[in-house]
């Protein structure tokens, strides 16, 4: 998924582990024009830029496709990151410039590695009357940020117990390990809880963790037993040090995403769909994209004129006009705390 903000701000993200427990409220971001669906963004935020290498989290739906037109995200670029797509309801068609063509459906995780550069599109299909899910980005560490583009797909088997079900998207939890490769240690899991169910999870004490509540509500406690209430659509952060997380659902059925990883330890600059390390990185990424899709007047060129040997390539089988990059800010991209 692209960030379709017309005036995206630059964000310098620094992994930190200062011991503070945090609740992060979502902010609404429109994904396109006046009829388009809205997403609820909790990463990055003023409170926190990263959780492990997780650097971006959009949560959307349930969205009535008949009312909004659903998701129609034309070809757009990515660098220096991996995208993770997870649906609760609906169906989205993925195409990219590495030749990958896949459906995003509930219960199946798709991970795309942008690395040195990739372009892709995401369009909801006619089979989707309701869209509901999450789109996440993972920052690539310095030594791997120019890696080759790639794509992975996995169907995690449900792990079930009394009143709960867990699916492990990435990393390891409850004895299950996802085969999907990431360039830093990560945890990603969907957790379903029946009303009043309590589930204690053993977790890696070197990880910081985030709990995003999609439906219902949960009390989150770490080793010391102090519980924090996490409301629907909110993201809770816990710093490294906890070896267990206890999740207790309230009086309604609850669904949440559990994310984690060791503090990233690197500063990154995120602007639009690019993850780099400096102002110069982002300018170069943007210039390369614009040169590949526009003519001298700045107009998007026809399919036959797209530059196929640019760092981003051309999305295979997609004929939507690619999305031009927004104008850069008039000031140098700089650190934001």
C-alpha cells in the first residue's frame, strides 16, 4: 500500500527503549480522493516511531466497498523496506515489477521486499464487498536496505487453546515459527480471544512489543502484573525486559495484532514510500521514480514509455497510470524526534 498523503512530512525514526509504557491513539488518513476509504495510522506517531523494525502501521475497515470504491492503489515505488499485508475480510490483488502476482486474502500473509527498489499495485477485487485489515512496513537495516526485491507468501496454521486462537505471521510464538524471511528478528501474530479469556504468552525479553486492538478491548500486563487497558483501534507499546505478556479480553470478542522485535538501533528517514538514511537518499529515490514515469513536462507517460530498466521497474500486468511522487518540502529533510 502507498502513503497517498499529498503533503507527507519527513520522519526521522530512532529506535529507543526508554522504559515507558505507552498507549498510541490512531489518526485518520484518507487513502485517496473524497470517496476513498480512510485508514487509521498508529505508526509512526509522535509518541513512537518504531517497534523493533516495524515502522508503519495502517489499519482499515470494515469498509463498505460499494460506498467507497474499495482499494485502488495504482503502481507506486518502495525502497529500503518490506511491506506486510494481512486481511481480516476481503480480497486484494497484488502485482509488482518483479513479476509477482498474488491475491491477498484473510488468513494468509504476503510480504514484499522493496530493497533497492520495487513498484507494485494493490486493487480490491469484485469478490470483496467489505475490506478490513492492516498494512505494515518493516525497515530494512543498513546492511540489507539495497537487497534484491522479493516476495513471500505464507498460510499460518491456527494454534488454538481454551477461548483463544493464534496465527503466527512472522517470527516465533507458542512453538510455531513462520518460514517468511525477515532481515531483523521480528514477531507478528494475529490473536483472537473469546469474551473474558486470559492468555499468557512467553515472549523474547530482548524485544519491545506492540498490541493493536482491532475488535473489542484487552487488558495488557507484563511480568510485574500491572495491567493497561487497550481500547479498540489503539496501539499499546511495552519496552524490552518482559518475558511474558498477558492479554485479558473484556466482555466482547477481541481480535488484535501482536508485533515485536529488538530495538532497531538505527535512524531512518521516511518520506512518502521511501525509507532512507538522509535527505539525499530520499531526493535520489524520488528523482529516479519521477524520471521513470513522467516526461519533461512532468506528465505521466503512456505504458509503452515507462522506463522498465529504472530501479523500480514496471508493474507486470497492470495498466493503471502510476502515482507521481508528491513535491518535496521546500526545506531540507531533517530529524524529527
